[in-house]
C-alpha cells in the first residue's frame, strides 16, 4: 500500500480514535493538576491560619510544608501516569498507525 494522503489520514478512524484518546487523557490530567495547584494556592490565600499550624508541639514544621511537598509529588505522579500511558499504549498505537499509512 502506498502513502496515504493527508485527508485520508485525518479521516482514518484509527487516527481519530488515537487523537481522541490522547485528548481525553491530556485534559483529565491537566484538570486534575490545575485543581491540585490552584486548590493549594486557594488554601494559601484563604486559610493561612490552617497552614501555619504546627504539626506537633516542639516542632517548627507547619501543616503547610507537607501539603506543599504533597502538591509537588502529586504533580510528578501525574506526569508519571502520562509517561507510563504514552510509553505503554500511545507509542504502540502511533507505530501501528505509521506502519499502516507507510510513514
């Protein structure tokens, strides 16, 4: 089979399904990240008293520190989820589609 035209590729059901899957996972992870980040920022803006509470007596660490660290770590986890999905599913589907279209 020869190379497909651009229009054929764009209208190919496998291609449109692949684009749809990528968009869904990208949007879901983006929304989760935005809620996480702006939720933390809102907590800073509207409930500083809560964040400034000490974790326990005799320690200088406040509740805000583990929440901030958790926000960063969860961002890394979300990135890892995307990388895992891309490496295990997306890349294989892209390769299959490239082989199909002769790319």
